[in-house]
């Protein structure tokens, strides 16, 4: 089950929550700065264990995710 919002997001080499390197998927997460994406394994995704995004990196993650969506530079 792939969400259309994360269709174009790059998948990292390991799960951001538990560090597994198999069955990776990308999920959208809400941060203080907006929607961002994280790479997690299917078991973490199934359990809803999405890692928190640090407030320091959230703006970068949000900006990167907007680029994945083709929205870079578009102000909301
Ligand atoms: Zn995991
Ligand atoms: Zn993304």
C-alpha cells in the first residue's frame, strides 16, 4: 500500500526508527514545519512507529519533501 504523497520520495538505506535495511517504505509525517517524509521499514510503518523529526531539521525535511511532491518554491 503506497501513499500517493510519498510516491516520488527517495527511500533511505535504513529504517529511521529501528535501523532495519529490508522492506523499507516512505511515510509522510507531520512536523511543526509541515508535512515531511521518513523512511521506515514495513513493521514500523504497520505499528505506526514513525520517528519524530527534530525541530532543527524539520524545515529542511519539509522543504525536501515539497520538492519530492513537485511543490518546491510554492508558498502555502
Ligand atoms: Zn523499522
Ligand atoms: Zn518526501
